C-alpha cells in the first residue's frame, strides 16, 4: 500500500488549515488509507519536511494542506531533492497535490482544485490527472516559485498584506481575498514608481516610471487577480507583465479590470515572454515570490521546464 505524505500548515487561513486537517484525517482513518503527516511550526519548515518525506519515507505523493506560501516551500523541497538525485536513481519523482487552506489559493485555482476539502482530497488521492510544470528559479534567493515572482508594487503589497491585522480578521469571515485588495489600495495611494531595466533573453528594455514587473507561471496572483491571463505552467516559457505610468489616476482602471484579466489592452501595461529574465532598478524594490516577501531587487530569474509533477483536477477543455 502506497504511503502518502501530507504537510499541514495548521495556521494557514487563520487556523483553517487545522480545521481542514481534522476533517481530512478523519476521512483517511475511516478509509484505512496509509499516510504520514507532518505539521509545520514555523515559516520555511515545509521545504525540509518535503525533503524528509521523500528521502527518509520514500513517498511518491505529497498533499499540502495550506496556502500558496506552504505550496511554495514544499515545491522548493521537492525540486531541491530531485535536483540532487543521483542520475542513476530510477525512482519516480514525487508528485504534489493541494487542499487549499490559505488566503489566496492561486495555485489551487490554476489547477482546478475545489475549495471543498474532501473534494480536493479525492483529486489528490486518485491522481488521475497530472502535469509536469515549469518553475521559476530566482538565483539570488536560491529558491523556486510555482506561481510568480514580482518586483515593485506587488512586492510591497505582499509585505503589507502578510503583516496586516485585517488579513486575519477577513480570513475568519471567509473573506481573505479582500485583504489583498485593501492592501492594493493602501499601497496605491503612496507608491512611487521607479526606473528599471528589464532584460528578457538578452534583449534589454528601459522602463521609466515602472510600478511593477512580474514574472508569471500561471494567470493568477493575489487571490483573484488575473495578472497574466495567458500564462501557462507547461509551455516552457515565462510571461512577464510590466506596468508603467507617471500618473496615478491613469492606473485606476487597471486596479479594477485586472481582476477579470481585462487590463491587457491598457496603454500602461506591456507583456514579454522569455526563459531568462533580469530586473535591475535604480534603487532596491521589494520582491514577492508566490505571495511571500522575498527580499529586494536586482532579480535574475531562469525558467526550469517540466520541473515537478502536479496532481490536478480533470481538465475542463
């Protein structure tokens, strides 16, 4: 009988992770499903827990109960382990599945995973549909991202949101996605754009009055924002979105149309595609990776094609 690894962030979603784990654990025990669960106790721990589950317990499937931050950490662990495997090792790669329990749950949304815990668990257990997805590697952070890496406005929004008291309050009400929007409005009121230089596969573009530059692997970030509507995690190429403007008022339409992915024709928004992306800025800008604060610019990002396996819902098309 296959042993399934489980990583639980009990604090995700202001305690929703703990509640969901109780429901999932009861189901696993009632149905005599073999599992080994590890609960995180501090930020960053899921990376080592994933490595331990694969290396010591030889699991071939890890279910994450948590938000995008926990998925980010576990994916880093899986990638690190597989990267350092002996080339003669023929053991299968470890697949990752998610039961969403965080605030934004962008990763779950990208792969069609429902919010209902037992429905998500059913997908994770049966693993009928899998994908080999690309990853974004930020060289200076020695980590990878599954969703996006961004600099500037979105880096500040990520930092403000994760520190905000209203995030916990809204999570308790089941309105966690609103915390990102509130933070966007807070940052928008005072943010000062910067000159930046974007290099994509060797082509350098100067970006005056840059608000943000985000490298995306999936369409979503910030819970409901479709920042790069056509981004795909399986096409072997990264999508880059840049927003530039001297005028704050000029960007107001973007704040609202970005939720439907209808900002793409706005003159302040431009897109690029490539496998190697560098972002230099006139002064350091905050960086987010999968919604977590990740230092500051400069950034050097490389796309790693078909790097890890994801268990997803049945494709709708």
